[in-house]
């Protein structure tokens, strides 16, 4: 039994649950697992995803091991709120891509009695907190941090390392572009590939060698 399942069952009051972690840590799998259980309990459920994430399917949420469920793409947090009507449970995948309005939207939906389950990357590839995630985690009743398997050591991976070049922090990708790394390996390869190579310095406006994560 997971720590989450040992919590009291949901009553009439809404709540916010955040599932956070690096790429490949099983956030989408866990989101879908919770949503499936709500479906079994005959609750009205709707999954949302940001429109920009069309990597695997436009109208589905898909995990890296191909678990999938139907989802409604929305352009921003206002569109998401407008699309919610009678649901008992809503799921949101890739919530880090939403605008900051998503924090108030999640709170308003939870205040209405809806169970709001969101999954997202806690850190970007530079190791900086990602978009609305820090505040979502602060407002949530329940926070679950997941870890992937480090591609180098087999240990617990907390970081998503971007292997490919690209512009900006947001770059959609999968195993070809990103790999999960533990702290020790991430620190070594990030400094080698991004800080010494000045990529991180350019993107964060910080001098090479300065810790981009303190942003
Ligand atoms: P996330 O949403 O956190 O990116 P997913 O739920 O989509 O993760 O995918 C999790 C699945 O990814 C795992 O069950 C496993 O099959 C696969 N996977 C691929 N690479 C890794 C890795 N390095 N560590 C853990 N799982 C991985
Ligand atoms: Mg995912």
C-alpha cells in the first residue's frame, strides 16, 4: 500500500494532490492509476493536458510505457476552469506547462469540492523549479515525490538531464532528448556539458560556473 492510500478516504471536501518528479519517474502512470480508481468508484472524471504537449497523442495522456487515457487539451488555466462542470475528480498532466493562473484555478476547483490531481516536473533540465510547481506543492494537501532510475548508476534519479541542444527551457522530448540522473551524476555532467560549455550561462544570464539552480 502506498503512503497515499493510507490517507483517509476523500470526503465531500475537495483537495489538491501533486505528483512531482523528474522525467520517467512514473508521474503519468501514477496520475492514471489514481484516476482509474476514481472511475472504478463511479466518480465523474476528466483529465486535462496542456495543448502544447502533443508528443504522443493529441487527445490522450500517454505514459512512457504506453499506458494511456483520454484527455482534453486546453490552451491555458482559464480554458481548463471553463471546461470543468460536474466532475468529482479532475486530473491534469504536465501541469508545469500551465501559466501561474493554474494555482488559483486548482484552489477554486478544490474549494468547490473537486478532487484535483495534478502531475508535473518539479525541476527543469537546469535543476530550477518549474513554472507553477513550487506554489502548487505549497497549496496542495498531498504531495508525492517520485524518482526515476538513474541511467548511469541505477540509483534514484531526481534530475532530468537534457542531452540535445535547443532554445529555451521548454523543449518537449522523450528518451532521445532527456535522461534521468541521480544528483551526483547530474552535477558532474551538467557542469561539464552546460556550465563549462556556457550553455547554462547563456540561458540563465549567469556566469559560467555559477549555480544555475539558485534561480
Ligand atoms: P513521467 O510521467 O514521470 O515522465 P511515465 O509515467 O510517463 O513517467 O513513465 C514511467 C515509465 O517510464 C516507467 O514505468 C518505465 O517503463 C519507463 N522508463 C523509461 N526510462 C526510465 C528510467 N530511467 N527510470 C524509470 N522509468 C523509466
Ligand atoms: Mg508524464
